C-alpha cells in the first residue's frame, strides 16, 4: 500500500511507516501529542500490487520527527577569459516526517507495528 503526494513542489511516494525528508513546512501542535501534518494533495493511491488509482477523497497524515538543513551544494560560475569567478554555497531546509496513515475513499491504511 502506498500513495503519491505532492508537497513543496515535489512528488513523493510514501507508505505507512516511511520516514521522508520533505521541504520545510509549518506544522500544528495538538496539545500533548507530537506535531502532525496532513497532506490533502494526494495524486494516486495503490491499495494492492499492480493497481494505481486516483481516489475521490484521500489524505495522508504524518508526524514531524525533526527539522534540519541538507548538505551544502556549491554553485560555481566562471566566465573564461574575463577573470570572473564566483563561488556560492546553499543548504536547503527540510522537515523529516514519519507517515502514520493513508486514508483513501473511507479506508484507512496504517503501518503494521
């Protein structure tokens, strides 16, 4: 069982129990419980092997494990014969989440503990 979700301009294939690093998102805190995120932009769901369908209503819930920054990416610009060089670094922020449940058309799939 898996679903394809869209968040942060990217698409991710997720299954219950997966840990995924996604673009930084703001999460709501539910009192005592861990922070949870709900993804409502579900592109496709596969309930059994070999079938993929677009559900009428679907959502994916996940809990936030942490936030961080990715590895540094170096961007180097060079204009030859002009003595122009520029080096720039970039680290992208991410949020690490664990997928708790996938709900599609009234059926809920959770991770087998």
